């Protein structure tokens, strides 16, 4: 992993992607090589990953205040999310909702890709193997929408992706050499 910006100016928003594995692999035997990544954000004009830090603030007996960050609980909302042909995540959300398969909503590997870190063929990325997709509603005015929130969960797996677009994008986990 590079951890160094590759920028020649400002980072464009399109260089930060979120993708969900729609292969329906069981979480217990999930394999990055079998993932089918679907990038989210079609017709979404603004989406930010909320870091939602859990903080502890203490004022000591001397009157000095200290803040510690305990952890981050990252999440992102996609609104609108228009149902359309080829949108596998939308198909799965409707299927799971209609069949009452609530447990399936918390079994999505999700990926954050950082196109502003790394180089072509090896951009930094993180996979959160037990993320939760929560649909908020179903309907709309001229199109049927199913906006949703994605909470990144499970132990973060760092690695790289070979490109920033396409369902054939490949995530390669970082191998720790001790």
C-alpha cells in the first residue's frame, strides 16, 4: 500500500469509490478472487463516507480538556438509488426485503477504493467483509427508488485494486510478511 497521494492538484470526487460484492458468497468462505464488485453512486450527486467517530472527552482536575478517539464507524448513504436493469445490489435488496431475509442485509463485503493513492494497476483499497446494506424506503415520483445506507463492518482488509471502474475490478489483499 502506497499511503502517499499521487495528485497533481486536487483530488476529484470520482477518485473515491465505494463498491459492493454482489456475488452472494457466504461471508464465512468469502474469497476476493470470486468477488463481483458493483460500484455504487449511479445518478447520486453527493455522497460522503461519514466516519462517525466515537470519542471520549475528559477535563482533568487542572481544567485541561483531552479528547480520545475510540473508534470510527464508517457509513455512506446513497440517495437516490433508482432501480434499473443490471443493478444487482438493487435486485438483491428487493429480493431480501420481499422474502424477509433480514440476515442477508448484513452479509455484504464492501470496498472503498482510493484512486488518489497508489498508481494505475495498484490503487489502495480496503474491504470490509461484513458490511450492512439498509434500504430506507421504496418508491418515488417518476422512477422507483430504493435509497440505502451502507455501514462498513468486519475487520478491515487492506489491499489494492487494479482499476477504478468495472465489475471485473480485482481486489488484491495485502500480504503481511512477518
